[in-house]
């Protein structure tokens, strides 16, 4: 099973997500990337992310995305 | 705002779909994004195929075609039409009203009302509510609610935000008084402060069309369009729908004292497949009760997606059975509205291809 960092890299392989302070402000993820990412995370972890949680601030860092996945039911 | 009506019915729906099918696989090369990135969105968003009109085809062409078909099929008598409500955002001209053009082209009687309403994604509900109100007048017996748009003509083919999903279509919904007293519950909300989330910036009186407004530009994210093209802030629209639509439906169901599980179908506007699935999950409604197949097979034709949803997914069932359905539309304005009503035992419910 892929982890979230691997999923991010598969969606935007041209960016180094480890060296970013804010994925959104730095233009690394657009709105369609968020949707692609949500679909991939849901499939990878067998969870459903609430539509109201699909907002840029929940995707601006790896920690934020990890927290969202956990809130949405991902088991540690 | 909650609204309540009695003694109204939908007695028939016809959808008119352009014959021209545009396939996403063929269009992917038009976008300035890597092909593999674009193709990843295909199944999630429902980028498959959509119906678009040939160059030069206008809203009145689709509507006249559909009404003539109904007359030819014996479903409608020309002189029985007391009102035409056309809901569109792509009128043939600024003036006269396109509903008058349709009346004139069909040679309908003069003793009637023709009215254009500028609404989009919630246009089916807005049209029905206006028709219900017109039927308070005893001389008005039959109202034609025409939903029609040809917005592919205003959408850049290099805009991956909008073009893969845009569809053209028209529908003719006949609304009449019914003999029963079954209540129809509705809700309408509007928020003009978010009007720029979906718009065509230039070409009206505020910013008239000029050579400068026709220049195609990259919007900074790789989508190329002019100021005369439709532009959508996808993130804002998505957040608005997820925030406002589920509570509207729950509130409507409570107002009608009808639990969601008693509703046979949730026939919603379909901006994209992902959004419909998220709405179904939020409302805990099975996907099969909230069909999401229109946008991926016909496109998002604004206010016409709901009637197309009915004719494609229910079709003959809407003639043979009675069903409790919830309609909901949401988008440009911003506007969001919903109606909970019984439909069925219609005189007709089918789709035709525009030739």
C-alpha cells in the first residue's frame, strides 16, 4: 500500500514535497490535484473523506493531509 | 426560503440532445497539461463524452425542434400552450426574448405569456416554481418550462476546468394543475455576493466585447480562455455545494416531514461525477438513488441536467409509476434550490436527438 507521500509524488512527480512549507501557496497542488489526491487516498486506505473537508487548508502540508486521513477513519 | 404548493403536476418531459458527441479522449491533447495527468481525472470527474451543438445552433433551434416533435408525436396541441417559460443563459440575442422567438417560429397563439428567465444550474427548479405560480391564474392551464443552453459555444476548448464537462441540451417540461392535493415542498436560496464564482465576464453591457476581450490567455494554471468565455472557480463552487446543499436537502425533508429513506430518487444537477458522489455520501443516500451518469455521458448542460436525468434514468417508469423524488440544482448566481414532489403517470417521458 502506498503512503500519502508516495501518492503525492505520483500525482506531481515534478515537485519535491519534502522541501515545501505550503503545497497550495507554492502552486504544487491545484484544485484538480486535490480531487485526484482525495480519490487516491480513499482508494488506498478504504476511507471516505467528507466533501466539506476538501478545502485547500487541509492539503497544504503532509501533516495536514495525514491529519485529514486520520480524521476520516484511516487506521494508524 | 421554504415554499409550498398544492395541485400541480408535471405531465411530461422531453429532452433534446445534440447528435454531436465529443469524446474526452480526443480532446485531451487540446489542454496544456501532461496527458497522463489529464487522463487521471477521467474516471474521478466523469470526463467521458458530452453532447455539443454544431456551430451556429441556438437555444431556439433546440426548443422549436423539441416542441415540433411533441406536436408530431401527438403529445402536445399547439393551441393548448398558455405560457412559455424559457430558462437559459445563452439566449439567441440580447433582445428580443428568446421565448418570443420560439413563439413566433412555431406560430403559437398571441393570447399567451412568453418569459425568459436568466438562471443556470438551478434553472429547472426555478422554472417549475414560476410555472406553479402562473397556474394560479384560471386562464392558464398548460405551461411549457423550457430549459435550454448551448454554453459549449462560450467555453474555451483549451480550458480543462470547464470544457470536458460542458454539455448542450434542451428540455420541454409540461406543467399543469392536477386533480389531487398532494403537497409540493420547495426551498430556494441565493447569494449574489459570490456571483463571480461562475461567470462570463465580457460580452454584456458592463464589459462589452472588443478585440481585447477576445484574446486567449493562460489564466496562470494552464487553462487558456478569453474574457468572453465561461470561467468557473472550481474550488469555490465545490466548497459552496458541499457546505450548502446537504443542509438544504435535510431541511427540505424535515419541512415536508419526509425521511430521506422514503424518497425514491434524488435527481440532482450534475456538475461532475465526483461532486455527486460526495453529496450522496454526505446525505447517506445510495449512489443508485442519486444517479451521476448524465454528466459523463451527455455533459453538464446547466439547468437541463435534471430533466435529462429524468428522461434517461426514469424514462418509461415516469409514465407507468408514481415516484417520490427530490430535485436539487446549485450553481451560478450563486443559487441553490430543491423541490420534493411526487412525479409519475406522465403522458410522456423520453429523449430525442437533435438532427
